[in-house]
C-alpha cells in the first residue's frame, strides 16, 4: 500500500484559459498562482490543494455532469444567492445548464457548465453531519472569507472541497483506493463513495455509472509521496502488480521542475499522478 503524504492537486482540461479562468476567479474565489501559455495553477485561499487547468483548444471534449469540481458556502441561503447571481450573469461568463438549488446526499447545491466543457458545483452541507459518520461534511476552513473580500455577489465560496470520478463497481474501486493508494473512505452510499487523504478534508466523490465516460490523462488527481525514491519504488510496485490490481496503463517515470512523477490508469480507467 502507498503511504501518500497528501492529495495535492486535481488536473482539469478546458478549451481556452481566457474563457474558463474568470469563472474560477470571479465566481468561485480562486486565485491564479501560476500562468503558463497553456496551463494555469489555481488555489483557493482556504484550501491547500491546487487545481491545474490545462488548455485543450476547441476540440477538448464536453465532460459529463459526473466529472465536476465543487465549492462550499457557509449557509443554505448562499446557495440560493449563488443561483440568482449566476443566472443573472450567465451571458457574461457564457454559462449554461444551470440547475436550480436542489438537495442530494445531504447537500444543498447548484450546478452549472462553464464554457470549457466542464460542470461545477456550489454546495452547502450542515457541518453537523460529521457527527453522524459523514466526515466530508465537516468544515473546510478555519478563517472564513468575509463578504467584503468577495463582495457584490450575495455568496462567498469558502472552500474548494471536492472533485469527482466515475467507476464501474464502487465496492471494488473502494478496495483499490484504500488498499493500493492509501486513501480512506470518508462516507459511502449505495453507488457512491467519498474518498480522501486522512490528513486533509477535501475529497473525491466516486460514482458508479453505466455507461461510462472515459477521460484523457490530462484529467487526473495527484498524490504526493515523501521522496523521489518513494516515487521510483511505487513505480516498480505498480509495474509488477499491474495485472493483479487491474491497472490499464502505467506510464514511465519522468522528471519535471526538479521532481519525479508518473501517471497511471486504474481499474476504472481513471488517471492518477504520483509525485514527490
């Protein structure tokens, strides 16, 4: 089993950065901490993991509703305020498929599609749910962002809380996440599991679906190991166990910006990056 020290990033494919980044910065309180010609790294002030947005061009595919990222507000009323603001500004940001506030899996939320072909969620959870075994509902911030810091919208995204994946069989996939990747199950339902690193509150919602939409490697999650040698050891283990674990692909170890990493495709053909 891996012993990752963190779930540190999600990778997200859009069509054009100039269209997608304002959605994140102006509607979801994200900050651009690095910008390259075809890639940008974003961070929320209250959340340490990053979202790395890749520009795929006009041919970048439309992603289904089950492949989205989510952001949390502090109250039920703010979800409704977010819906009103996003509806009022949908032409400015080229948004579509905006849902009315709805309840599901103990969350109250809205969804919308940004012009890069991806869906996003603004949610509220009663944090008391953590007392009943739903760890993902616990608070994700220590110091809330004030309305003055994100004014004029009627809502404040307080945290970048989660990403999502599809799978073929949620029980089989959960065993891989726990026994191989070293993650933990934060909550579970009949066809959904919430997985996370034990040290941090952000999580990935894994949804059992048929038929599936398979995404390109540019859409992946990144786990951090504690050293370059740990990455190399993990690569050897993944290569030697690829058939037993059901891995569909294991890429070679590569070096970039002073770090080693490799990517792999799991039993559900979802992509992961291991780095240090």
